[in-house]
């Protein structure tokens, strides 16, 4: 040092012009060869060399020097020789630059502090394992360290390399280390735990090792993350950033580095992390030039600065770094800068781990304490940490899993093998699969819990599902069925009504992935399900279901900021909130007196970016469903004038008010309710304005705003003209334009009682069965969904007919028929979900049962989300006598406990899967089978069984029809016995057993017939049963029967037995 030298071999590394400072250096030089002295001369005083200098003769060992620290003598100087145990990085604290290294002799360790600016370059010369001698050291007090006394260099201190106690230089500059130096040829994780999947979070201790290898990948230069030797991760973030960044191809040597195993599932299992006691040395420069910083990684070290401020664990930091990299690709970069992505990732990490750091780092203890302790000493291992996926990646995975993981036979009920052709294809026409984001709560797409990040938006024009919100990121969008917890006393679930959620950047932590499959097929029989040539068309829809309670807001919209502030003020004190409102009203009246009279009043000062607008406050009373309507040939949204439309009937709370800028969802002012009466208006939504359908809910208050106008007449509805003397009972209409906005008012002023929001009359399923109304609004839990039609609409969608079975807590059920040929497909019609059906027609079937049908004005809303595997409400227990007297069929499905009295008949038949005729085996050399119908070309058959029996529960009797897979457990036969019975019957093809009459069989001596006759009358069959039944059909009127007794005839009325169809038996 400090001598003129010639540099024969070097590389010039220019700085990146994008990130380099204006006054900073233009680059730096890497010396890839030893310098050559130009003027060899006497050794400089402050140089590093092997010769003797001042104080060398009195040098002491580490043991003797350690004793001097306890007996400090003012002005004493000491020279110490020893082996370098550790070298700490350069630190800058309060404007002072310093570093520390330790000297050791194997049993004792001695810290040395270097803060003299003329000696800071020693940090490049001191290497772990070297034998050195440092002269003219003094004992000083380090106030920030509890050890207090420490050796510190002076102006006369010298550093002598390769020094031994005998003053003889040694050839090997690296002596034996305390920790063995590991390399890529050794397995760094050989002592690591096996890769068994763990579910619980565990705390583990790291190991301190030395390692040397080659940088093979720069994961994130700004976050200090690299990969060594292609398999070992390296994290440098717990050290101050070095000026010279690592490049691919650099050879590095690490000492006192912490080895961690699986701290984060998103990084290599083996991780090396440096602390303030670790040293990093570049042993070989890369021949590859430095690449520009990656676009997804900020080069200004945002994440390391947050790590320095918050001091979180390494597992949390690595997860935040990986999330930041993922969000950089998936979020729209034009909206969020890279620094914002890092902050969002850190914010989300803190919310998931629910910790705010471990306090400030004790840098002196971390560098000097024995035994060593730092933030890397302990770390958490959580294999079930959340995994981020983008929207497009999630949708692609679901679409692939939708059909690849399904077996068509698994979509059929237990009696699927006995279904005919029409029954089989009808059962396959619709199916559903749900996956949970958390593997612990159900079937999941990945091994770890998933999370999504995106912006909540209204449905777009290209969205397939128009009834729901959508979550969008930079890669795509997915429809979402969302609910939220009601703020009322019941705390139940309700559809979202707060428009402040629109535009919020959110993270969805818990959600359900729904895949609805639509299949149009023509399978001849169950045996042909493995042949895809019978599939005509298949289509799938993918969407999400979640509650807004499981959503974390990362970046709120302006309206959400206002809503959260109002919510906080409301929770603190309602009195304070009313006081603020009164002050605002006073200020407004004062401004109104100062301004000249005008039609409208501006309440907010107009800035450069302010947009004037007019608004009106409404209360939604009724909402119709979304349908395709022909509103005129001039529409360009859909062909032939068909566009998406719906209407809302609302009450106008106050007059039209003008504003200098959009008031959004600020609290309602008194002047917005300054109206004596209350008018009604019908809002018409067509085309682009129909996107507001998911957030407009009956009973809620909204502020309708029209921007870039000061005309109050724009929000005044049009009246229908009529003749003189004729009273019109119609409300005014208002066509909502696509540019208008709705803002939910969650804190309205206290209105007059007659103007408060009236809760709509929502009935239960039991109340619908008992009422007499033609139009009903009711709520129920979906227990069954069946597709009824396979018609193809103009849009290409099939299966527009749907039958839902809804039940309530009492177990009573009601069937609802939907015709979706003129409306967009409504998502969420799944078993387990609770639906609100508005304006449905209550009808009575020919069989006498009550059902409801869909009308063009009907609306379907998902009130709460359930699980297809959740337990349904129990079916009500019914007595047969009571059920027989229920002439209005208020209960369709019920549970009956009774005893089998007898069998009325038992029918077993091999049927043609195409035409349903008897299918028999022809006696020839090939034993081929054929259909009894000569015109039927079918070559496949199904086995069908049907029985009718009499059940008595003590209050009455009923005739119960049992068919399909329920016949075998009814007869009490094992699977092998049932299969043997089918094989025997293949020859005859058909057998009808009537225990109390004449059975239909050609051979009266048939052994199978006699067996079944005896078996149907045995105690094994005539036993107590518990049946779940549905009313079979309309019960016929009493029969007038004639009885003869001697020479007299008697006429009497006999009540026909209750006819039931068995759904389940135990």
C-alpha cells in the first residue's frame, strides 16, 4: 500500500447510467492479477508488510492482552498478535465509519475496533484465518456494548500480515479455521432434516459455517439474494450493502455465515445468510459483465431498508422478497411503481405473520458477544406459508384441472350403471367441483394455502359472468361471488353493497375456487363413458367465492379511505360525528349567504383537477334481474339490438345538489334531504351502466353522481304523459348513463321514520309453502341442482333450464325452476349456498305440490356462502297419517320410520339403454344379446330394478316406490348376491314378482321366482326401516267401492294410501 505500482491485468466495470448518481464515480477497476512494484524501497510506516515495525518487540498474545482489558491503564499502548477469527463489515453509525475484527488463540477471543479513517482500508487486508500483529493499540470504552472495554487502533498502529510470535513470516496465509471451509463438492445440507412435509410452525437454530463457491444466479440484487453453485441460496440483506455487487461467475468465500434449512418454501432448501459478524470475500472475479438490474427488483434496496427498520426474521423477509418479485410481474406497472410493490409486499407479510419486528438490532452485541447471538440465530420453519398465484395462473390451472382430473363415472349417482341413455346424458350435463384455498379445510389446488392480489372491479363488458364483481391484476380477471358480514345485530352474511370496495387493491386470503362443467353428450350406456367420441361439446366456467371479511386491503380507494375514517369516528363517539356534521352545515350556510343566488350551490372549492357534478340521494327498494333486451337497433353492444338491461325502483330522498367536485361517499348533508315528500323513480340500466348490478342492494342508500355538468335537470326523471282526466299510477323513469357513478352512504343522517329504509318482506321456504301470494321473495339453502334442458342459445351456451331445491332450517324443501335462456348465466347456484330469490312466481303443479318459477323481473342474489360438503338441515320427521291429510303438499320431502308390511311387486329387468325394451340373451354358439324391439339397433343394456311396498308407522300406511340402487339394500342382499342375480336373469331378461298375486314368468317352476317369493315375505325383508321419501304425485280422491254382504250391497269411500318415492333408506 502507498507505493507506485503497475497494474498488468484488470477489468473496468462501468456503473449503470440509469442508477448512478450525478456526482458519483463513473465505474471501478477489478484487479485480476497481482500489481507490480515500480519503485521498490523501504517499508512504509503505515504499510501492511511482514517486516518489523514499532512495537513488534513487545507484542503479546491474545491471552495476555485479554487480561489487560480488565485492568485498564490510562495512556498504555499494547501490541497484540494472534489469528483473525472474524471480520465484520464496514458500518456507518451517526456519521462515523468503523469496523471490527477479532483476534483469537483458540481459547480466548479479543475484539479490535478500527475507526481511524486512515486505517479503514485494513478491512480489505484482514482475512479470516491469517496470523497478524497489530501494534500500538489502546484500551477504550465502547459505550454501546455491555462488554465496555475494547482495543482500538491509534494513529501509530500498524498491521503486519503473516506474523507469528517468533517474528517469522509463514507461507500459508490461511491457517486452520474454527469452522471447516465447505464447498460445492461437499453436501452443505448433509446434516439437514429429511424433506418430510410438516404442518406446524417450528423454531429452529441455525449453524455457523464457512463456505466457498461460485455465484450462479442473481435472484435479486436490490434485495441481496443470490444462488451459489446452483443449489445454495445466499442472503446478504442483514449486512450493509457493499459498493461492489456480486455478478454471475464470481468466486466467493464466506466465513461465520449462518446455514438455514428450508426457511422459506419459495427458495432453495439450503440457505446461507450473513450477519454483522460474517465476512464475504470475492476470491475470483467474474468474466461476465454486470447485467442491468431486473425490472422486477428495485436496485435502491427498498426491502433491505425495511428490514433494517423493522428487524423481522429471515423467513418473513425471504417470503416478502419472493412476493415482491411475483407482484412486479402480475400487477400493472403503470399504476404501481416498484418501490410501492415492495412496500405492499412488506405490508402483506406483516399482516400474515402478525408481527411488527423484534425491536432494534444490537449491532455491537451482534459483532462482539460470545457466544454469538443475532437475528439469524433462530428462525421459523412453516411449510404451510401462503403461496401467491396470479389470476391468469390460477384460471389456467383450474381450467386444466377442471377436465383432466374428472372421471365421468364419478359424476353419476350410485345407480349410474342402471341409467338409460337419456338419464345418463342428463345426469352428466352439469357438474361442479370446488377447491379450497387452504388445504386444511378441504381439497386444494396446491399443497400450501393460496392468496390472490388484485383490484376489485365491476364486471366488464367482456366478462362472461355479469352478476358478480371481478378481481383483476395485470395478467387477467376472474369473477367473484362475494359476501360480507352485516353490521346489524344478527351479524349474518349479506351481498356486498358498499361501492367503496371498487378500485381497492386487496389480498384475498381465504376463498373457494368453483369449476362448473357443462357437458353435451350422447353416450349410449354406462359402458361407453370412456369413449370421448360421444362428447358433442363441453364448456366450463371458473369463478371464486369468498367473504370480504377474509380480504385484506393493501391500497384503499379514495372512497374506502373516507369509509374507514367515518367508521373509526363512529366507533369513537357518535356525538363527535354529529358535531362535525353540524360544523360542516354551518360553514355551508355561511358560504351560501356570501355567494350570489343560483340554481345550484357548490359545496367544494374547484381546484385545477376538480370536475363539477350534480348528485341525488336515493334508496333502493326493489331490483329486477339482469336480462338481454331489445332496446333498439341503434345499440352496438350486441347484435340485433340485444343489450344487457335491468331496472331498479328507488325512492328519491332529496333534491338534486350541485358540487364543485365529486363528493363520493362523504356523509349526507341536510340539504340533500330538504324535501317534504318522497318521490319514486325507476332507474333504467342498459349496456355499460348495467355493470352496477352486483352492488345495488334493496334497502341501501346511494348517492348517484353525474360528472362534468351543473344541470340539475339531468337527474330528474321523466314522467309518462297521459290523457286528461286519467290518473296515472306509474313512477318517473331515469336512464342511467354509463359515466354516472353510485356511492354507498353508510352513515346517513337521521331521516324521518317514514323515509327510513324498509326491510323487504323475505319469507322462508316454509312460509312460501303456506302463503297465498303469486309473487314471493324468499330465502333458502340450495340442497340440489339439476339441469333440465340442453337447448343451445344464440350465444352458444347450453343447459339453460335449471331446477333448484331450496330448504330452510325446518328441513322443508321447495323446488324452483329457472329459465336462463334470456339472461346471463348467474354464478353461485351451488348446493350449500343460501340464495335470495326476489319476484318469483309461486305456482301449484298438477300433482298438487307448490313450486316457484323464474320471471323476466326475477332476481337471484347469493346471500351467504356454504360448502358442498356441509351438513344439510335435517329432513322433518313425518307421520303417515298427518302427511296423508296434507292436501296442500306443504311438505314435499320427509323422513318416515316404519315397518315393511309386504311387497306389492318386485320387477327386475335388463333393458335396452336406447329404447328401454327388454334385452335378452340369444341361445346360440356366441351367446349374443339383442333388444326385443326389431327396429332398435342398440347393442348395450342396463339392469333396472323397481319395487313397491307397504310401510306402516303406527299412524297409517303408505305405498313406497323404490328403484335403482336402493333395491339391493331393501332386499338385504350382498353385492356378490346381487351380481349373481343379474347374471341369472340375463337369459330371461325380465322378471316380475308379485308375492300376493300372479307373477309374470313363463316357467312357473322357476327356481329364481320361488326364491324371490320366499325372500320378499321373509323377516329379513319385512323389517323396520327409516326412509327419506318424497311425495310421489297428487293423491287421488277417495274411491267409491261396492261391497256385497249376503243379499245386500254397501257403497263406501276408501281413502287411497299415501304414495311416496324413496330417496334414501337406512
